[in-house]
C-alpha cells in the first residue's frame, strides 16, 4: 500500500493545474473557482507561498501592461518535487479507489 499522501485536496488540485502548464496567480485562482475552490486573494497567495516554501512550486514576478498601467503578476510552475508529490497522491487515491466497489446504497447513504 502506498503511504498516505502529504498533499491537501487543494494542493493536489493546484499541482494538477500546473502540470498542464505554468500559470499566473490570477489564472490559477480562476481555475480553482471553476472547480469550486474559492479562496480570498490573501489566502490564495499564502497557500502558494507555503507551496513554494515546501519546494512544490516555483514562483516569479512578470510585468505586463494592462489598461495603460504596468502590472507585476506572480507566475507559478510545478517543480520536480511537486510532480513527484502529485504522482504519489494520485497513485494512492487510485489504489484506494480500486479496493472499494461502491454500491448505489453506499453512495447515497
């Protein structure tokens, strides 16, 4: 049996989104909201800072112009450690799901 994953559901979702491609914080927040994860801006950036500190993601600032203003925006990409953590969590959940054969009664209890 694989060990319990060290990722929260939200961290797993963030890493999964970043596996597709690097994204800005704004893009990540929008994608999280589509999946039902609503975080305030400060809470989102605290989450991302913790994930950076854990070595799961790399972040950097990029500048661009928006409505005539120069805007600095944080961009993120998954690290090799983040890929490994996502994969381990994914494998854990797949294995656990393979043990359980839910019946309609169990699903609606």
